């Protein structure tokens, strides 16, 4: 095989899909990955629209929070706190003892710290001094 190489600042979505599919196919060969389970908690408004969500996955005793979001108009009303409460309760119910997440300087580090998360890794080098924080929280058994 003698491939050519190209750089792309705007990769074609079909090229990205090939890479994603290749990774998925490789990972499916690992039997333990079949036990990864999605976890999602949604807050809905009066007309059933999503106004917030906590989305992640569990695997063994670990739970990854991949996304936490609330509608701008719904912020500072306790919705994020309740989403996190319910997310952590479900993680503990699944026998997870650790929740981990990533957040940036401009996102929600103080919010997570107020909930008992601690920074375990700081990744620096982003523009304007932005830092990416990897945070952990140990859960009590359900």
C-alpha cells in the first residue's frame, strides 16, 4: 500500500464518517465495550420541549458526563443542579463509583466544584489562556 496524504481544514463529512465507522468496527472487537450504556436525563418545559439535559455513558464502575446543558432562559433556576442530581443517582444505581467530565475555563468549573468534583488534570495551551479541566467525583453506593 502506497497511500497519499492530504491535509484538510474542512474535512468532508463522508471522510469523517469512514474514520468513525472504522473506529467503531475496531472497538466492537473488544467484548467489554458491549457493556457501555448510555445515560441521559432531560428537563422538559410546559410544552414538552427539552430545556436541559445531562448526557453521558456508564461502563463498569465509571460514568462519563459528556454534556450538560440548559436553555439560557432556564439557567440559574436549579435545573442544572437537578439534572446532575438525577444523573448521579442513576450512575450510582448502576453501581458506578466515579463520575468524570471535561469542562473549559469559560464553562462550568465552579458549578461542578460546588457539587464535589475536583480537578485531576489541567490541559493548557488553548488560545487566550483557556484551560480544559478533567474533573472527578466519587459517588457513594446507591
